[in-house]
């Protein structure tokens, strides 16, 4: 089997062949390291690389198979972790010059679970400074380029992960999502990104363990690979108060399902958001797919009253907790948008937070009632396709001015505020060849249902098979 054939396999296929001795973990690792050497200089997705860890890890993986040891569900898969995630013994910069040489002596829980399941860490993927914004660039490593058009952005903040997946440099990659950081780069790079329910993938360590705003989750090229990955990282942890008790193994079950007469809501703009007509055209072109698999479609959306204000309050609150000291001690070393982001939390009053908490509960109840009537909500991931890499954020859409650097991501963060699971699945391409994803939102904590509908759509379309031109 050629190296090209290996890296173009799905993660699920790789694991099966490794375990059945159809291919060795060392061959899989060698193929991916060769792909990284060939492609990464063109896109700058993997920013810290330790090939020796990959080679040694693959050798140990092969030895475990030869000894007949119990193997994890990700056994032998190369992976790289988002550079916001502490990884023991590997430089973790958070995209900030303040941490340019930081090497943690511990790993985040998600890294531990991936490694325990057999994944082999080879490095880190690029992210914006402290994950702020949906454009992946920073002063430590520079910009990560979209592999479908290297003059455009890959999105963010899990941009390096999305590009590494799209270019076949790794078969799985972890990400995190506050206002769309798993969904937006997946949508810009023709891969799958899944923002799961808060607590489905426990985040540890964390200063905001009770908060439902930021989550960690899986990214992959296919929905089945995403489910496999989620099975490894989901499940309870007693140190995380909101962690969900259901074990991750449930996501190893078959995703096949009959969607005849399943009611879904279809929203072009989530109640009036400006959406680039190219994005709308791509998503509308696939409406018939949902009809063909049996869904009953109604054009409607939940009531998103007050959602923008309450999300910004909770985002600012989290920023102040996590980076408030950084602002106070190193203001001159932060980018302008990061300063603005943290200051939104510094300025908050007790009544501000109280108002946001009451509005969050009202929104959840409205969303819950809406989803009782519609099992899924279909809507855009981002409000426009990938834009020029030199543009740091979107300032206007359809002539509507964006009030801040994240306002163009409302189509993602409105959903964040509801607490419901949402996935981005490849949906097609603009006339310029830029990827567009569709966002599938499910009922509260119904990750399995979201994966089922996402897979049915993926099976009917197959857009994920399109390989970027930067690949050999």
C-alpha cells in the first residue's frame, strides 16, 4: 500500500487494518510524517513537531499488537493537539509570545484520554492567541493557510487542526469551541467539527469547571471517524462537576438510522443575520438531500431574543477569569482584539452577570420547547465563506457592519448559548472552490442523534472526499 493510499484512508479504516495486521502502525506513522514534510510548509498547520515521538510510539504500538495486548480504540493513529491544550513535555504556546517557550509538566485530560486510547502524539496544531477569533494567526508561528485556497483563512480557532486533517497530515485532531472554534474551521476546510454538549467531553484542568460556554471536542474527516474519536474522549470525570455520566462507548454503536418523517427546522439566517449569498446558495442546494432521506422540513428557527448580549457577557466573564492577570501584567504584549475581549469581562457588574444568567435560562427553555417540535435544526455554520488571509476579521457582510471582531460568527455562538450539540459537516463548494459546511443542531445532550443525521447527509453527498490541491 502506497503512502498516499494510507493517508487517504479514514481513521476507522486505519485502526481496523492496524489491529488486523493488514498494515503496521509504523507504516501509518511513516506515511503521515512524509505527508507532513511535503505539505506542512505550504500551510503551516502543525507548528511543533516531534517525529521521534511518532516513530517510537508506532514501534511500541506494533509491539503491543505482537504481544496480543488489549488495544485502545484509537490504537496507532497519529495525532497533534491544539496549541491551547497543555501537553506534557511538548511546547504549548497558547499562540502567545508570553508562552513561546513554555513546556508543561502535565497533560490536559483530553490528551490523556486520547493517548490512553492508543493515539500517538506527534506535535501541536496552530491557533490564534489564546484562541481569540476565528482567524488562525499569531505572533509566535504566523498564519495557517486554507488548503483549498492558500490566499484565504482556514478559520479558527482550531484552524491548525482543521488544515492538518484536510491535508491528510493526521487522521484525527482535537479542538475546542466557545463561539464556533470547532465548527468554523471545519466548515472552512471541508472536514467535520463537533461542538458537543457541555460536560460530554470533560475539560480538566479548568478555572471555570461549572461553565457551559467553552467545550473541547473531536475533529475528523468523516462523521464515523468523529464518532470513534468521541468514544475515546467522552465519559465522566469526578473532578469536572458538569461531566455527563454516560460512557463514551455508546458512540461506537452503528449510526445508521431511518429518517422518514423526522421533523427538522430549516433556517437560512437564524432570524435575520446577514449571510453571504454564496454560503446560502451552497446550503440551499443540498436541501433536497434532507428531503430525500425522509426528513420533513419546516422553515423556522427558535426565538434568539437577547442571545447576543448574554453570550458576550459569559464570554467576557470567562476571559477575565482566564486571562485577566495577563491583561493586568502584560497588556503591551497582547493583540488589540485580545485586550478588547478580556476587557468585556473586566467591565462586568454583578447585575450584568445576574441578567445574563436569567436570560440564559430563558433561552434554554425556549430552545428546549422548540426542539421538542423539531428534532434537528439546520442552519449555516459561518455567515460567509473563507476570506483573505491578510484580513484579520470580517468587518461587514452584505453591507451590514460587524460591531466587533467576532460578530460575524453569531451563526455559531447563538447555538453555543443554547447549550445544544452542533456539528459542521461538509456541504459543498462556492463557485471559487471554497468549502462550505452545514450546521446540524440536535436536542439537548443528543450527540448520537446529531451524528446519525450528519452521517446520513455525508453518505448521500460525499463532499469530504475532495482533496485539497496542496496535497501531493
